[in-house]
C-alpha cells in the first residue's frame, strides 16, 4: 500500500465522517420537530375532546349545557316613564267613542 492510497483513504474517511455529522444534525432537528408536532397534536385532541362534550358524555350536569336566559328587566329609573302596551280591540273600543250606525 502506497502513500498515495493511504491519503486517498484518509480523505474518503474524512468525507464520510462529515456526511455522518451532517446527517446526525438533520436527524436531531427532525426529532425535535416530531416531538413538537406530537405535543401540538395532543393539544388539539384535548381541545376537540373538550369542545365535543355535552351532558351525555360529560361529568357536568345537563343544566350547564343550556344557555342561560337573560336576567329579568328591572323597573325603569326614576324620572322615566314605563313602557305600556296599547290596549287591544277595534279602534272604537279603544277611544271609548261610539259611532251611530247608518243603515
């Protein structure tokens, strides 16, 4: 084995070592991405599970699934008139006026 062949082998070993180091770095970066993606998927699955629960598959009582009605109206503030509904019926009965029938 000559000196030239020994140098060629050493050069080739150095090239392969550099390639392996590059691949090791790529693998480490990809592993980090996979770990982050698994965490993201787990968060999304937890969110879907939370949003899809209702009274039949949740530990909460059914009353917590119902939208609560608005609070009752309070009395009008001092100095303001309260809203009153118009009386029902034909206009003559509302005014109290009686019209004579013309035949």
